[in-house]
C-alpha cells in the first residue's frame, strides 16, 4: 500500500512578464556599424533618442541607465579600436550605445520548475505552527537558458503555503571575480576538464602558487594576441579563462526583494544555463549556519558542477566543485557534517546513487556506490531529489527513478544517521507518480524535485510537473518512516 501524498492546489507557472535587461552582442562588425551610426548623431539627437528609450523601458527595470553604462563598457575595446576617444564621449552617448547592446529576456517564459525549499533565516513574527520558507525554482526562457529565481512564503499549521507578493523589477547582481587562486587546485580542475596540459601548464608555470585573476588574464591575453597561435592552444587558453571566470561573488542590492533577485548565467561555463539547484540549510559543527546549493553549469557542450553559498540571500559565493566525485549531475550536500566531514550524494555514472565524504565542501573524491536501480519504475536510472533530511530514525533521502517510456517518479529511502552507507529501508513503489493531469508539459510524464523540508511532522515536498510548472505535496512523516522501516 502506497504512502498517501496530499497534493496541494497551489501551482507555480511560467510568467512571460518577468524580464531582465541582458547584454546583447551582435558580432564585432555589426557592432562597429552600429557605433558608427550613433557617432553621426548630434548631441540633441542622442538625448532625444535616449529619453525615448528610457520612457519605454525605465519602468520595467531597476536602474536601466546603469545597465546601459555597463553594457557600453563591455564594448569599450571595439569603440577604441575605431579610433574613438572613449573618455571623450558624453554620458548620454555612452548610455545610448549601451542601449543598443541590451535586450529584454523573459527569464520565466518557457518553464518554472525543479523547485527546492529551505527554512528562511528570519523566523520572527510568526504564529505557532508557522514557518517562513524560501523556494528556489529553475526558470527557463528563450533558447532554453535557465536561471535561479526565488519566492518567499509562510507554511501555516495546516501545511498550507502562503506566497508573499512578488516584486516589480528583476535585479541582476554585481559580479566580483575571485581575486586569488590556488595553482595546484586550479591545475587539478583543468585536468578533470581534459584541458591540454601541454598548453595550460606552460601558461601557468611562471605564476606563483597563489595567483591573482588579473595576472592570469594578462598572461592569457598576451598568448592569445599571437597571430600565429594554433587553434588547439587557443582552445586550451580559453578553457583556462573559462575556469577562472567560474569563481565569483554575486552582490544584490539591499533594497531589492528576494523575488526580484535572479541568479542569471554569468560566466562562459554557464552560457547555456544554470540547472537544478539543490538548496539546503547547512549547520556547521560550531552551530553557525548558511544556505548552500549544488547546481550544474552548462555551456552547450560541457557541464560543470558548482557550489553556491549565502548567509543572507544578498551575497552569494560561487565556486566549481573538484574531484573524481564531482562529475555528472545530481550532487546533493548533507545538511551537516558526519563524523567531522562533509558528506555528499552524487551520481557519477548517470545511473546509480553514490556517497562520498570530504574535508572540503568543494573537493570530492572516492565515491562509493550507495544504491542501484532495483524496482521496475527505476530500471533506467535513479538519483536524488535534493539534500538528505535529518530525522530521529535516520537520513530521509527523497529519490527519483526513471522507468519505461522515460517516466520519472519520486521515491524515498532511509539511511543510518552515523553511517549513511547503511540503507534502513527503501520504498518498493513510488511515493509520487505523474497523475493524469500532470503528464503533459515540456517533457511529458515527469515529476521531479530538488529539495524538501520537514514541518509540523510532515514532509513538505515541492515538485515540478513535466518540466513546465511546479506545485507541492504533503506526506505524514510518521507514516512515511514506518513504511520505510517495514520495506526491508
């Protein structure tokens, strides 16, 4: 007999009105032609055209003039290459040029799915039985480019979710690249990426053991300026900077609402999207806590597992994950250390669940197989649906399985608290399967989650419906644990 799941009637759907001002680059030649046309305008024409543009778009974006300045700065090299005195340009002309290097992008127009949920840092002014939560979603727009967006809500004593009002303008973060890199770990990650060490080692041999971003960029740019450079070497050097640009901090303004903050692809490693963030409230041995998430960066050819962390949802630190265990997708961090070490679930082979430990949250090796497909509904592959949940009876891991017709179902397993390699129980049948009204979508026959929490002795399970929309279900925790303990 299946454990009952109470499906709630709240539905999160894509919203094409949610737009971000994105950098638009149409190639060097066409950009030069565009700049030349703007340079033919007199100052009055520049001001009139800019004012018209601001009237049309200022109300749709937070500080659009700053965006225009930033985007103009991105093509400064092209402008100066045209023998134009960049510093001599008026502020209005720079903004106008920047406006032609900007486009609106509807971040949620195609899909709003793969949610995870964490407890908010702020739990003040709540009634008994209530909990303030933050829900993350994978938002997908034109070209199937994914980003991370957030909603804030309150779970009441009946496990009903009340979502707070959404902010009016999307805020993109200020980006600060990491200033100092460890050479040994950097070379290790390049090797994992199969970057030719013939070129990467040579370019880095003169750098110190701890080197700065600017120093690396100067060395790489100097090498790339060689007109006789071979394509193999160019590719290796581009991958070096691709990795360096994968370390950065994001800083959102403090006058922005969490629903306005979007973590949009920044580096080349993420150019085709940020996928399936699994957020978890991590409590360290000293009882300090922060929210962390693993996610998959995708550039259209290669995936790069990454870790993001925050203590306030205003500042986020982003880092690549290293090691033999930091491969493929489906990485999920345990919410606390086990015997003094970080613990992580993974699926390095694309089929089975693995467990691994580390002294560092970013370096993962020696994965040990934890689970293999056992039941017909998971014969194709299994994986996790977010970070493990601590219960007195053991680690509760929500899983997914892929069966016939590539049908995704959600399951559950229970593992020993002190030694998660020991399985206590595993549901023989899915906890949640696509219902008839959940089968249609961008990818049919899929229910999927990236993270749950426990509230009022219930499992709160947000999940995506066929890679299009999202909702959530509630499961009695006692009934679920009992079913797992009896499943052996």
